[in-house]
C-alpha cells in the first residue's frame, strides 16, 4: 500500500486489494514512523478516521451487493491530510498559533463537509506557518516541518506540513490554502503537485482567514490527475461564503475526463519576460526551460508575452495582505476567540482594564511574524496613510489584474517558475523577512488577480551528490482550471 494516489487507491479498493480500514491503519503506522522526523502533522485523528473508513467499507460492500461498483465515488475511503487552518468538527484547529492552542472546531468547513459527503477519511491536521504567514513553516508555534527530500531543509510554506505529508507518503493527498503561494511553493519544494483554484471556486467558510480577498483552498497531490479529482470534490458555491460561486463547480464538472493531446495542444502558452529575470537561480531556470522544451515537443505553441506591472506585485501584496490580516486577526483577543490568559494571570487580569486583557492575550499568543503583519496592516489602514498605501495598492492590484487580462487575449495559459530557488536550509532565511518574502515573487500576482495556478514538478535540481525537486507553474484564465489541469496531465503522462 505504498505511494497510493487517489486513482490507484480507488482501483485497489474496488478490486478488494485492501479495505479502507486497512489503508487507514497502514497510513497511521507510516505516520507513527515518519512524522517524528518531519513534524508534518500537528495532530492525528485515529478514532474518527477509522470510523469513517469502516463506514466507507460498508458503503463499498453495499455497492458491490447491488452490482453498482461503478458508482463508488472517487474519494471513497481515501486517506487525506488537512491543513490546520481548515476546520473539521471535533478536531483541533490551531493554524499553528499558540493563541489557538487547545481549540477544537465546532463545525465543518465548507470543504470538509463536501469531503465527508464524498466519504473521504481525514488522517489529521498538518503543520503550517502561523496563520499561514510564511514560506517555510518556520513560523509555526509547534516546531518546524522538514522536507522529506532533505530534513535539513524547509518543506516550503505555508502549507509545508501538507506538502511534506504527501511527499513522504504519510497521506494519499492533502488540502492546503494559498494566499500568496502557500500551496504552489511547498508543492514545488517537495516535488509534488499543488493547485490553487480561481478565487471563489472553492468555499472559504471554515478556513481560518488570513487575507480574505486572496485566500483560496486547494489540493496538494502526487499527480495532476489527483488534483483534478480533489478539486472537483471541493468546488462549488456555499451559502456561508458570499464570494464563492457555482461557476467554479460548473467549470469543474467533468474535469476528471482528459481530452486527447491533439485537442489540448490547441492551447497556446505564454512566457512572460518579466518572470525570467536575474533573481532566478540559473539551475531552476534551466529546469523550467526543460519543461518548456518538453511541452514544445509534445506540440504546444509558445509565445512571449509581457506582464509589465509584475515588479510592483510584491509591494502591493505586502500592503493589501497585512491590511486584511490586521482586520482578520482582531477577533483573536481572548474574549471573542482564543482562550483567556491562564488562571494565575487571570487573577491579575481581573483588576486590569479591557485593553490590558487584549494586550496580554495577543502579546502572549501571537508570534513575531503575525505581530509584524498586524502592525504593518494597522499602519497602512490608519488615517493619513490609507490613501498613500492601501488605496494606492488597490489601484496597482487592478493594473496587475489588467495585465493578465490583456495577456490572455493572445494566449490560453501562462508558464512561469514557482519559486526562485529550490528548498533552502532551515534557518537560512528565518531572520531575514525580505528574502523570505521574495520566495513568493512568482506566485503572488496570481492571487492578486484571482486566477488559477498549478505547480507541478519538472526535472530535479542537481546538488552535491543528490537532487532537490523543482516545479514550474501554469497560470490559467479565470474559471479555466480545466485548461491548465489538462496541459499538466498530458505533461505528466509524457
Ligand atoms: N508566503 C506568503 C506569505 O507569507 C504566502 C502565504 C500564503 O499563501 N498563505 O504571505
């Protein structure tokens, strides 16, 4: 039962090679052996997982008795890992922050409800950067996650635990969230597939919000085919998320069936000259060029394009995102959300003012990076600075969105690198926020424009005697996730 994908799991389950319960048990064994060195999971959920697996087995038996094996859903019994900022009723949800330590979710997120209805099995909750702020999982309050390809290196972030779990086969597939690259960058650094859908395609209800106009939940998987299957299961409008629409679900319908290559190669791929620049590691660039060459051989036509406002994207993101962070994190004050200060401190707190309680609780509960962003966000929104920063950044965001719209008049998809370098050493960038922020230079514009982005592995990066994974990114038009998934699936077959 090693290295199962959603597709091979389904085949094995239907062919009675194993039961969902046996599969779940085998994954918990792997987690017990592998997680201590990776810290990919923050918590596991044996009892509820085994119960869900037994339920899946009963449904499979029932379908078999009725001769309806063909109707068994693709995710039936599939063991998944879920990022710890996505709620599953009855399980912990900390977003890797001390301020939420001990919190248990009281309801299911939109995506977890959908996955439960598809009879998937949740193995546990994965490690991440605190509140999804970071690119390495080093800001997690509960220890750093490690890259399975080299445990001295980061798995990327913020969905680093999900990426490490899938890459090390401690789950068949996983969910992450992506605000500026948090699905695609860790997928690239861990050598797996990461997919951020169009903004609004997947419900954000029950996702602990980082920056609401940018956040989107999506799959981290071993194959592009699996990403399509998992996306199909989670897409769709949700009454609890007003920004979610059915356009996503409609676009996802039938996404699992792959059109022939001859049809897919009608799509033209654009190469933005602003993305192949000096800061890009030359070995990474060579791997991305390799992917382009392979796609050309397969019959795809390429065209140079320009996205002229790309150089403003990072600055724009680091104004818009913290502004939203400062607003979203205000609820964690020890009164509305998050626990009150410990009993001993509470006695002193009783005599204190409301402001003292806020300061104490937030001061103790939030890590340095979260504080930095709350401060930055509060500053850019404050009177006298709002026009100079926040409003201006919103205008730049429109320019970036328009750049993509103009480019998509001439091409159907855009190919770029995912991250400027392969997995870096733990500690290498931890004390240098600016160099950490640069990790997302190729992924952030996609969030600002609300587009779908797919990260998939290319040839590995040579290093010393070994290698490290490298990914490339395919960016699609709004609601055209099928285009980039189809290109990716043919690439992976090749
Ligand atoms: N690394 C980026 C940041 O720190 C993106 C994070 C994310 O996508 N959640 O903001």
